[in-house]
C-alpha cells in the first residue's frame, strides 16, 4: 500500500485531497500546523491515516514529520505540497514580515518537504510530487503581487525539478486551481464571486474535490506525465 503526505491537509483542498487518496487505498499522512482538531477528526474518519503536526517552514520539524511517516508507514510515495497562504495588499504596504510569511510557506515549505521526501523515493526509483499552484502564477493578480510571485516560483521549481528527478523515476507536476470555494476565498465579496462565475466557461465556482481529483490523477504510478502544470480553473484562463 502506498503512502501520501499532504501538507496543510486539515481543511479545503488539502482535506479533499486526503479523502480522495484514502478512498483510492492510500495510507495518508495529514499534516497540519494550527488546525489540530480538524486534522485529528479527519484522520479518524479515514482508513490508515495519521495526523502529524509540523510547521513546514521549519526544516527540523519537517524532518521529524517525515521520520514519523517512515516509522508508521515505511516511507512516503507521494508528496502533495498543498499548504499555502495568500496576501492581499498593495505593494507599498507589504512589509518584510508579510513577504517572508508568504514565501516561507508557499515556496520554502515545499522545498523543505521535497528534500525530506526524496531519499525514500530515490531509493525506490519511483515517486510523485504534486505542487499546488494558482491561476495567479500565470496571469498575476493586482494586490496579490507576493502571492502571485510565490506561486510562479513554485511552478518554476516544478518544471526544473521534473528534469532533475526524471532519471530517478520521480515525476513532478503542479495543479493550478482557479477560483475554488474554500476558506482562503471566504473574504471575497459576493459581487466578486458572481463575476468569477460569469467569467468561467463552466459557469460555476470550483470545488476542493475538483482539485483533489486532478492531484490523484497525477499521482498515478504508471503515468508518463511530468513537468506539467495542470489547470483546474473551469476554463477561465
């Protein structure tokens, strides 16, 4: 039985992804930092799952998390770098703390988790890493400059790493969600939601489950897909 580790898995896209992988027969490591109660409840509802607290911005905590996954399940076959934070501010209002918080979570955290996952995958000559990006990596978003930049960096990381790890049998891809109805977007006005819905050819907002299905698809062991950015945006871009 294969094992998936999903960062930021207590809510939203991470939670839906954990549920999808569990239904597909995977062991699931549910990573969380603050949402302890939600993570524990989720792990209890899934088969062969464990919730592990770790701040992915801290290399030491990441290494402990992967050691825990190895002690329980033997290793991690699929890594989903899902944890991320957004920031809506005009550029002149962005502080050093704001900048560091976004890049440390969205990019540095994915970097640390990837490094921790690789020894097991390289030994097996098999593995999959799926990074959760954003449509704003492609188009940019006004007043979300740092968020957009961090996701663009993650996509560059994805493409370069796919070339580096391909000879080791490890595939690296990203999923780029459009407007998804999750807590991250809860502060967006009803008018903006309606505008996004009208702009989307499928005429609806995305669901966390839509993204989860794409992530599970990219984890397929026999796949010939690597270095790709799969848009799950209803055709909006």
